[in-house]
């Protein structure tokens, strides 16, 4: 009996579809690449099944165990911090006795600012710290110069630490910053840091940050927050933890751990199908206000602001746009985290220097690794200095002496 025409057409369509899927499978496999941990990436998108970052973490741990004097060390309050009194002729970075980035090892800070000196404290991640540039090209250095040229005597303390989340910036203020009684406290806001706020085992979120540490993590409990993994597990516990995540009692609260993502299934054996699955989740959806990471970060900033203001100091948030953010702004597109920033503006003063940055060439603003060049830092410093002068923030607050 002759097969009906519609079935022949359907069969032909299925054959074409199958052939297309086979071609796409080979295309994804050919153009993708594996990292040292065995994870497969297609255009910087990691595809399931994931592989635990055992190799990269092992290398990072070995670097810390080798006896070399590392710039970053374990810290019982925040997970990691800058080594005190660090500096060498061949090093780009230098720190004071207090573990604060400075231009010279000889720099010392009194517990309270001297008479007539306006002290400004900066908190945040590697953008505040000034990765990839010398101290003179960092945001803190430029801001101090800008403030002093306006007729004042400013002292800017840079508490930024590479790899920090908003939660760690807040904890660093509590355990280190507030003892120096700064009348102005500035939080450098990187929206990506929201992802770090729900992370405890650093290599799970960013295997190649070479930070083989765990960190504290705030968990939303009703209207409040509970601090987990505090003090953070020491480094010698990191590898055993990675090798046996199921035994960790805090694993259910590690946002970046889902054991199902590490299982190979019939679907994820195909790189092409795995890519299609990964495309179902968008970066923009992560920053929705109802999602736990955003809600937790907003509560942390509420705590940060309240603590600063209870000390009689002014609290300012400065949005530090990434290269992607600048590209979005130039195209007239909205930032992925626009709702988060809008929610922050309801309770906080948020300075957004994007309008100044978009006027410059991208290559002049960002280093190869994505951090600001000296020029990028100088533009943001100018924006902060003008805001502080315009609003009179430096004169309106008198910090409490603890």
C-alpha cells in the first residue's frame, strides 16, 4: 500500500531536522572548548553536566601552601583579606599594617582622623581596590587628589578587596573600617556582586578567581538575616569539601551548588541540547527583585547603611559600571540590574557616573582584565568629589568616636 503524501513529507521533515541536529552537534563540539577541570564551554557559556573545580582549586591551594608570601590571606571575619604590610619592588600592590591598600608600606593611619582632615572610606571589590593599576591610578588615590584640590584636606582609606561581595564589604566595615571612624563611607556597587552574596564556597562560583576560600553568607530569615559559615572554613577544609559536597550541612544554602547540574543525563550527553537548555535561563531574570539573591543583597545594604548612619557618618553608593554596562548605555539599552538599582534609590543615595564614562572611548576606560584604567578611575573620582562638594556631605556629619 502506498504511503500517504503527508506522511512522506513528515518523514522527510524529520530526516532534515535530524540531519540539522547532527550538524549542530558537531558544530558545538568543534567550536567549544574544555577548561582544566573538564567543563565544556561554548562561547563562554558553561554547559551541563558541570565538573567540580578540583584541578583549579588544587593549583590555587598549592600556591598558598608553597610558602610564597601571597597578597591575599585567610580572614576569619570575611573569608579572605589583604595581607598586612605587603609590598615589594616587583609588586603592583602594597598594603599598610592594617591590611589596607596604600602607595607605600610606610603609610600609617591613626584610629581617628586628625584635626581638619576629612576621612573617606571606600568599600567594595576589585574595582574599588584598583586591580590592574598602580596605587596612583586607583580610585582612592584619584579621589584624595580631587578632594584636596578643592581646598580641603582629605584622607581616603581604600578597604576594597578583590573578589568581595556586598556582604563581605559590609563585614569588613564592621570588623575593620568603623574603628577608623570615617565621616563618609562609600560602597562601590558592582551588580554582579549580588551573585557573590549567595555564595559560600568561592571555587563553585568562580573556579578561576584563584581564591581557594569559603566565605560567610547571609540567609534571609523573615524580615531579618542570619549569618552562615561564620567563621569561614579554613583553607585545608576546602578540597575535602569540594570532593564530598553531599556531606556539607550548609550545602542546601549554597546557591551555586545543585547536584543535578553535575549529573550526566541522556539529554546533556548532547552538547547541542545542553546548549539549548542553558539558553532557557537569561542573565536579566537573575536580577528580578523577587529572587532570593537580590532580596538578600538589598537587606545587606539596609544593614550597611543603618550601621554607618548610627555612627554619625554619611553613606553613599557609587555604581561602578562594567564594560558591558557601558556598551548597553551607548546603545540606549537598560541595565540588567536596573530594578535593583531603582530599589536601592528608594532608601539610599546612589551616584551613577555612566553619563560621564560613555563620553570616553571604551579602550581608554578599561584594562585588559576588565577593571578601570587610571583614566576610568579618575572620571569616577571626579564624579564623587563633585557630589560630596555639592551635597555638603563632608560638613553635615560628625562621626562618633568609638
